[in-house]
């Protein structure tokens, strides 16, 4: 094993790009809530850089990527980054320093936890969310990461493919968010009261940072600076473009084209192409983006108007549904001609990969939902999940943090 300087530069740049996505999520989510909850919403994302960033170093990386135990969980050999140094790993990304692979994966853990918060903003206690996040990283994110990406993980051995996190990140976060939504119930006044975004330019800025950072998210997952990374970069951009334009057109057909809808479509396309980016062609990515926009758009409408779920910022409809679609698209469009380390999908003549992907979806989704619901229930019965009526009416910026987005700190 020897360090490749180009690969090392690429993994470090990609880590920085993925890190930038968490402030991007903070802006994207923050602009969509009411002004009395803007700072609270941003804080729920931004704090993950601190909380998850520390827990990942202490034990999260070890549980996710340490020595395999029956395909279920990693061991304790990397606790506190013990045995993780400047030399390459014999198992993971063996052309870059082990520390480089570790910090790249740390940024994935950070943003996955941050994504969940968008479903429960404007009504969840900040302290309770912190407790949930720490527990969730430990008993949901780390095991699922090991199953899919860890050496010896049982879903990896089964042949489930996930290039950059369709199951590990998007299904995981989306389904867990739905579990919390069902526990918390609706915001006061939903759906009768208007709950309009306080700052759409912030949403657009956040979406732009997400699109930019997603190149590190997906193309960085090649773990080398070469053809697969380039293919993932192109398919990522293509799917986002197709989804953004399609979502805009659907909105136009219903009423008029909106910037909020266009950027939401872009994020849906990015989430959906994530597990497939390194396995499919750019032309296939167009189909991925178009279908992502159509399905996620109507899933969002269905959840709010027919099912009555108050998923505040549509985390399940965009990330959960997008991740499910993306995993299925791997089983349809994947090609060994694109990535010899992948598999042939349905179009390339193999139906078996589609079944493997479906199994992965059910296992990851089912585990995420059940364990997240149990964690939420435990927290609700002990310290409580939801703020009281007065705190919710005043807004979480003041009641939880003593700050105003447009006025400063309350003294």
C-alpha cells in the first residue's frame, strides 16, 4: 500500500465539500420556516458539526468501520482513532491516509443526523433533539453504515449496492424523521394556519451549497481521483438538473413556476441519484432526475393533504422517498461497463440486483423506523420531546435560545 497524492487531495477536498453541506442544510431549512423559528432550525443542523463530529472520533467510526462482528457492528479497535493514522488502511481506501477516509465518513454522519431535524422543526425541544441525535448515531446510523459499507457487513455480503448513501443517509434519515413526526404530532395551527417561508433567498443559497457540496458527497465516494469519480460527478449534476427542471414544470402545470419548488426538485434529484451515481450512465441519470421529481412532488402532496403528516420540511418525501427510488434505480440502471466493481442491473440483463436492492430498502427502512420510534418514545417518556404551548407560540428562537434572527440576543 502506498499513498497516492491525487487521491489524497481529492478525498480531503471532498470531505470539505461534504462539510459545507451541513451549513447548506441549515440555510435551506432555516429559510423555509417561520421567522420566529429560523435560528432554532439552523442550530439543529449546525450543532451536528460539534456533537456528531466529536462522537464520531470517540466511537462512531469504530462502531461503523471497526473489525466486523457477525456482519452487524464494528468493534472497538478504532476507539478514539486508535490504529487510525497517516498510513493507508489495509481495508478501506488504501491509496489515502486512513485519517482521510475517516474524516470523509465523519462528514456523512454529520449531515445524516442534520437532515432528520427538518421534519420536526418548530416544535421539538432542543435538548431532546441532542439526546436523540447521540443515541441515533450510536444504535441506528453506526450499525446500518457497517451493514452496507463496513468490511464484512451483512447487507454488503448479500450484494446490496449503495454508492454514496441512498440507504445509509437518505432512507435512514427520511424514515427516522417520519417516526419522530408521528410521535410529535402536528404543529399548532397545522394545516389551517399559513406557515410561509421567512426567507426564500436563504433557501436558494442553501440549495446552491448543497448542490455544490454534493459533488464531494457522490464523486468523493469513489475514494480515488479517476474515471468513476468523474462519472459520479457528471451523473450527480445531470440528475439534479433534470429533477429541478421537471419539478419547476410540474409546479407550472399546477399553477406557476416557483424558485422554492425548483430548488426542492434539485435536492430530490441529488438525493435520488446518490446511491446510483457511480454505477449508472449520464443518460440514465436524466431518467433518475425526472422520475425523482415526479414521485417526490406527489409524495409531498399526498403526505400533507391526504395523510395529514406534518413533516415540516418534507424530509421523508424528498430524502426517504428519494433514497428508496435511488436504491431501486441501482437495480435497474447499474452497469458493469460503467463500474466493474458494481453489478449489472435489470436493463443490462440481470434482475437479481433489483431484488437485492429491494431487500436492502426493506431492512434499512424497517430498522430505522422501529428503533427511531423507540428512541423517540423513550425520550418523550423521560425528558419530553415537545416544547409547551407557550414556547411553541412564542417561537423556538426565543424560548429555546434567547435570540432573534432579525434583532439579536434577548437580554
